C-alpha cells in the first residue's frame, strides 16, 4: 500500500508540475543550457512547496528536466538543484535548504540541512584571474560523491568524496576525500572515530 501511495503522489507531482516542465523544456530548446532563467524561477518556486506533495513535485520536476534523478530521491523543503546537469542515485535524501551544483551523486547519500555543494573551488575564477570578474572566468567542475555517504548539516563541499564517507556537520571540504574516510573541521581533515 505504501508503494502504491508513493506512485500516486509522484503521478500527482508530474501533473502539478507539467506547466513548469513544459516552459523549462521550451527554454532549453530555444536558448540552450545557459542562461536558464525559467529553470531557475521554477526550482526556486518548487523549493517553497511544503508537505509530501511538495517533495513529490520537486522530484517529478527534477526527474524530467535534469540529467538523471532516481525515482526514490527525497527533496526536503527548500532544497534546490542549481543546474540541470546532475545525477542523483537511488535512496538519496537532499536535506532542507540544501543547494547542489554540478554533481554526480551515488546511491544512499544523505545530505543534512543547509549543505552547499559547490561546482568546484573556482566558480568565481582563480585569484590571479579575478581582475575582470564580469567576464565569467570561473571554472565549473562536476563534483562526485560516492555511494553510502553522510554529509552533515551546514557542510560546504568543493571536492570529490569517495564511497562510504562521513562529512561532519559544518565541515569545509576543499580536498578530495578517499573511500571510507570520516572528515571534520574547517578545513576538513581525516579523523578516527571509534
């Protein structure tokens, strides 16, 4: 019965978001990937829809307009995908007010609230190239997060994270994290927790 109810909610999500999906699709066909003003407006509007219906509206929208979102990903209130080029594996949960940039996220990844997954360290350019910031000299990187990871509340992710990793709340990850590692702090460092 639970599985049936989830399918009904997802179908309802598709129905409710159909106009947003349509205008986002038209924008993509007319202007290409960037700029994506309509996509941005739609994701911000959907982030504010409460209740489980809001979760399924976000899921239906992102499954349709993004690269590859599994059918059982949970998008909590306030969560957003900054770009359409993102993959999220089965069983993942995107916490409240979490914003994800370009990413490839594995299965069973749990994001706490207010996590920021940036599209690399140099979205606004490297220090030596910031003389003329208006020309968009930033470098965008697709961040990889492996399977079975837990990302704590208020963490900031700017580098790749391996499988079976834990990132403590409030950590700032700017270097790659190998498989099976727990990191914490600012900057994030490996710790051994018993």
